[in-house]
């Protein structure tokens, strides 16, 4: 019995030159700067208040950015008292709809979600009404919603960058003083093509006149990459710590114009 061609097909002859990136790092380590180095127009789902100033700077540098901001106005829970009963449901629906708008817009070339950590909290609050004291079997609908959204974005033909916060990683209730883990949906790195860790170190450089110049050094480390596992552990510094440089490592034979404005 022959295979049903409506179900089975041959793999594509070439890898499609799109990147789906799970990006992580502590606060102010360059995650959002990296995300806004992707080719524009960029559509951003802003769930983190620290995004705005970075977007303004990127726009001044010529980046074409469109923002759906969920950190202001009616999308922010009141500081005093409880939000209305449907607040979290309405907020998640608005975020979901905004993501689909970007996925379906023919002009948008890159989609940024800042942060995926907050996105996962929004889905949990909408579906479960709380973030703690949740039984494992209750996460089924939450995980399905998250997976469905990411898969929809990944099949949109656009570059996807989803940033994440990190927190101390404890083993046997102890922190070794250096290990961190991504905060948010545990399956995110499996749904993305690659995972990156962003870091920033302040360098003290001795000048010829005896003075000391202090400057930030930004670093992007490749945690893993399913297209090319050999890239694992590679580090990119400062001006090389950009979407273009990462993309050309993954697709060395691709036309660079695919990854710039």
C-alpha cells in the first residue's frame, strides 16, 4: 500500500533561512539590544518595562520597530486591590491576538517577545488564576497554549526572538555562586532552533596617559543549535554580538541580505 501523499512528503531540499531563538540573561545584559538587531520591520510584543528605552535607541539608529505595549494603561493590574475577574483572561487574549497579527503581517520580518518569562506567567494567570500551588496535571492546557503559539510563530516565515530572564539555579537547596537557569516555560529551548545566553562585563582599560577607561563588554554565548551542534559554546563579543553574526554562523552559505534591513 503506497503512502498517502496528503500526509507524507519529502523533507525540504534546503534549510529555510529563518532563525527561532530562545534568548536569556540577567537584567541589562544585552538581550533586548540583540533582539532589535534582527532585520526589520520588527514587531515586538512588549511585556517588560525595560524594553522602551532600548527600542527608542534602536529606532534612532534607523531600526523600523512596531510595538504592542502591555506594560501600560489598562493592561497593568492595579497596585491597590484586585483586578477585575476577567483581567488576566483579557490580557492573555490581547497578547495572543497581537502575536497572530504579527505572524500574518506580510511586512513584518522579525518578531520579538520580551519576555517569554512574562508570557508564560500571563498564560498561567489566565488559565489557572495563580502561579503557585498548582498541581502538575493542571499544566496541560497551559503548555498546549504556549506550544501552539510558539509553533504558529515558528511557521510564519519570520525570524523569532524570545527573551527570558534567568535566576539562580539551586541544587539540593544550595547555590554554587555561579549557576543560573532560564525562568519560564521549560520546553522553550526545544521549540526554538537555538538558545543564547547574554552577558555583560565592565572592563577596566589602562590608557596611555595613566587614566582608566571603564566600558561594558557584551557577550553572546551559543548554548545550543540544532542546525549545527558544533556551534555550542561559541562566544561573540561587542560588535559581533548581533543577530547577523549569529545567523551567518548558522547559515554560512546564505545571502547576508536575508538577515539585514
